[in-house]
C-alpha cells in the first residue's frame, strides 16, 4: 500500500480520546501528536515543533486551553493555532482572537469536517511562517532598514522555504529543482539547501530529498 | 399577609379598641338623644296639659261670671289653645263660646242663637260638652244653659239617641246645668243622672237620682239657688208633657250631696283668672331640648368624624404596608428568579460544553462514515437523520447558551416597526403559515435606542411562541405604538415617562392561571415532549433579555381567548446600560457587533 504522504504535523490538545481519534481519522495525511493537557502540550512543543496546533478549550485536569495560549505562543509564535470550543461565548472567542497572543481561528463545536479542513488548509498555507515572512518584509519596508545581504538573504530564504513548503506539502512527487531555481531566481544549490532545511525540520518527508538526490545523480 | 405589615403598623390593637369604643359611643349618643327627646316630650305633654287645663278653666271662669264684651277674650283663649297643639280637643271650649253667646245676649229670643258657623264644631256628637251638643249629621244643636235646654233643629230632628257622658238621655227636656254651673242633671229612661265636672272639665256621673217605683222622670227644673232639683215624673208609662202638669213631682235637695264633691276635686273651681295666658313660650322647652340634643349630636358627630379619620389613616397605613409588602415580595421573587437564571446560566454553560462535545463526535463520525462508505438509499437517509439531529442539537445548545453569553452589541436608534416587519418576514414562511397576521403601525411609535439583535430575539421568541400556541390557526396581531402608561407590568420597564410598546396578541388557548407564574422559568414548557422546539427557553430568554435591556413585560391572558404580550421599550435609555450588556472600558473594543446567528 502506498504510504500516505504526510502534509504536516499537528499538535492536538484534546481531552476526549474519541474526539482525538476522530481528528486523526479525519486527517490521515497529517502526523499527529496528541496530548490531553496544556502542560503536556508545552512539553511536546519543546521536543518538536508542529505545523499547526489544534487546541480544545476545555481540557483535562481543569485546564483551560485559552489560558495556555500565551505560553504556546511564546514557545512557537509562528505556528498557527486553531481553537476548538463548545462553550466559548462570543466575547471569549473575540478575546481568544485578539491581542498579541491571539489564536488564528476559533471553531465552534460540533465541528463540521469541511470547515475544519478549509481552516487547516488556510492556516498552513497563509498563517504561521507566511505571516512571519510578511511581517519581516513589511518591517524592512517600514523601518527602512538598510538591510545587508545576510539579513535580506534570511528573509528571502524564509519566504522561499514557505513557498516551497506550500507547493510540496502533501506531495510525494519529485520536485524539479531546476524549474524551482528558475522560478525563485536562485541557484539550484539554494533550493536544495532549503529542501534540506524543511526535511530537517520535519516539514517535508525525507523521501523528497532522497529522490531529489537520486534525480540529481541521474542528472549528473 | 406577610408579617412585615404588622411591624409597620404597631397601633393596630389600640385602634381596634378605638373601633369598639366608637360603636359604644355611638350607641350611647343615640340612647342619650332618644331619652332627651322622650323627656322633652314628657315635659311638653305635662306642660301642655297644664296649659290646656288652665285655658279651659279660664274659659269656664269667664263663662261662670259673664260680662259684656267678653267674647273676644274667650275666643283668643281658644285660639291660643288651638295653636298650642292641633290635636287638643277644643270642642268643649267651642261649645262654651256658644253658650257664652247665648248668655251674653239676654235680649234675644232663646230660640235664635247665633251658632250656625263655628268652624271648630265637629261633625260627630259632642257628648263631652258640658252644655252643648251637635248631632252627628250636624242638623240639630242642643244647648243646656241657665236652667234651660234648647233644642235647635237645623234641619229636622235626628232619631239617634243623645248621650251625655255615656248616659243615654230622653228627649225633649233632657238635661240642665244648675245655677252655679257645678252640676248637670240629665234624664235617662228611669232615673236622673247628676253629672259633675272632673279636673279636665269632662262631665262624669256623680250620682244617680232614682224616682220612686214605677215613676219615670220626664222633665227637670233647677231651683235658682242651684241646690234643689225638681223632677217631673210619669207614672206607669203615662206621658207627662210638662213638669207643671199633673203627675208626681219629686224635689231633690242636693245640698246634702255637696260633701261628696270634696273628693271629686272639681276642675273649674280652681280656675284662676289672674293666671297669665300661656302663649307658645312652651316651645322653648322643645327648643332647649332639641338644641341640647343637637349639641350632643354635634359633639358625638365630631368625635365620630375624628375617630373615622383616625381609622382611615390606619387603614391607609395598613394598605401602604400591604403594598410595600407585596412590592417586597415581588422584588424577592424577581431576585430569586434572577438567581435561578444565573445558576442556570452556569449550569447551561456546562451542559452546553458536554453537549457540544458529544454532538461534535457524532457529527464528525457521521461525516467520516459518509466519506468512507459513500452510502446510498436507506443508510444514506439514516446518516442524513443523524446530521439533522446534530443540527437540532446545535440549535438547542445555542439557545441554552443564551443564558451564559454576554453580549457586546451597541444600541442604536431604531424604528421599531422596521424591526417587527423584518422579524415577521423572517418567520413568515416557516412559522406563521396558516395564520392571519395583522400588523398595525398606525400608532405613533417613537424611535428608541435599542439593541436591535436582542429585540429581534425577543420578538422571534414571542412570535414563535404565539404561533405555536395557536397551533397553525388563528389571528396574530402585532401592534406598535408609543405610550406613556406602562400599566401593570410583570417586569416593570426602565425609564419613567415614555415607552415604545410592541404588543403581540394571539387567539390561542390562553395561559391557565396555575402555570402563569412559571411561564418565564427556564425549561418550563407546556409543549409535549417530542414536539419540536419545546426547550422551554423561549420566554425565559425573553425575560432575561428584557431584564438586561430595561424592557418591560406586560401580559394579559384569558383562558380560551388568547394572550397578549406587551414589550415596553423605554424611549430614554438608562445610563449606563446594564453592566452585563456594556463592555468594560479599556479591556474590550468599544464597537463590536455580535454576528447574527
């Protein structure tokens, strides 16, 4: 059986095992880390950074998801957070969505699968890293920073990696490095190094790199 | 009645005693007045009697010693007596006047007295007259005076018997007074009655003079000395027309009888002409007594009035206390209701969470199954039913959450008819089909600053409730208008002068009194289990929102005819708005609108 390509890694903070299982069944193309408390989530974040955090509001041990939001943001500011809640009043939802430690989305229970899929797609594509890149660029423009090559290279590299991730996420097809290099106006080495970074961070499966290497060797 | 009112009116026992005292006083006053009147009457009667006797005595005296031109004086006396009291029997006095006239005109022939037109003559026999009698039919007058008896036929003789002091007399010479005027001798069938006058001047039988055996008196004549009486008798029924004619004549000397008169105390012998004529000064007795009675009545009336005013004050105090107690009770109930709602809010939030978790699992599982199996036919239908059930569950939870949810909507000036029209349009197809919906915006409805979303929620709940109460048949009437009188509200509105009023009337079965106090309780429903939307939260939501927004709720219902809910929205918004409804400054953005569900 063809192994399902992994589109990303989700940290699920949910106290109900059945619900957790349903999430995992509904999104088999993600790898899941499931914890039941905010404390455990913080520990998991220190170990490995996910692409997305799915946070239930009411947790085990009397913990509240929203209470952990600042902590999670401080550990992983660039990772999109989707809060799922059955009880949040409008005011609480707005509170969760506002301020420096805001979540990106609040989804009300009962969860509609289609809506959740859309939300996760959008969050992966445009939030998190994408936001960070946009913020950096806007900052460069606004502050008129006389950015040196190194700084500019970092921002561009981050943006490129995000674009690559969005393009290759969930795909097992071999990326055409030459085409990508032309597209991003960089040399193939840079592309390869970006892919290496993404694989190292666990955001892309290592197979891509392996095949890439094979392809490269075939090319050469 | 709640105990509070007792403590507010501590003088109750004193006032109850005062009430008893009041009745006692009234009774006493009535008795006193009655006894005064009675006493006055007694006094008056006594006085009157004395006056009358005196008058009669004076008349007699005047008659006993006739002087020329005395007639006017006697007439005056009689007139006084008549004025004294209308029911005084004046006949004897009247006859006295006639007798006087008879006396006073010695030159006239005795058969032509001037007697014809005395107005005081009764139409009956005046048997108690001492020297005159009128026939019952008024046609014959008999005069007894000066040792003579005169019968004056006015028309023709009467066949009726003639009596003096109850003694039937025998015509033609019946009776005579003696010269001193002390006695009347009257012929009866077989004897002669000697009459004397008692104190009141009425002739009474003094002694009966019986002629010898087989003799019957037929005529009388007094000796001028007034002591001797000659009786002409008939023997064995043989009539004797004149005393001088043949037949036995018996002479009675009544001098020896005079000793018997001592005990009789003859009334007119006490007559004293020097006594002052009694004029109506007698009335002063009545005036005095009446004035006294009126004074007492006035004092008593004043006391009663004062007491009544005290009682009224007391009753007002009691009423005020009752009103305050009722108010307190209402406030307590409202408070209890609010506390219940708050507790339910907390509970509802908890329930909602669990419910949503369960629903979430069901919903997701259903979608996963659908995706995995792509069923068709009956299984697909079943999955669809699951989906619908989840959707209903979601609606239910949302309505429960209405209890714990804060709102952060701003109030804006709104035209009430716009809102009602919108709500009616929204509901029309799904809920109001089959009903006759009447909307009346003709009344002037002021614009009010109101949280439109919440007002809509109130209207939705009320309209759906009304529609369900009618069960698809009937008339739903919605009227908007402005009012300055909120009437008797279940929930009094904020504001104090003007309100916009929305009334929603249905022609449903009405609300029975036994469930009336509970209809605004959360989870109270009359809809049978299994019916749709029987969450029992509709009216409770209305209540909660109205309470927070300062709306008033008024309810008129009558079983079998329908119910009318009125929502009163204050035109002037209380400032600031309810704490729950207004965001805390600084912590939240100021203008956030709650998305419409």
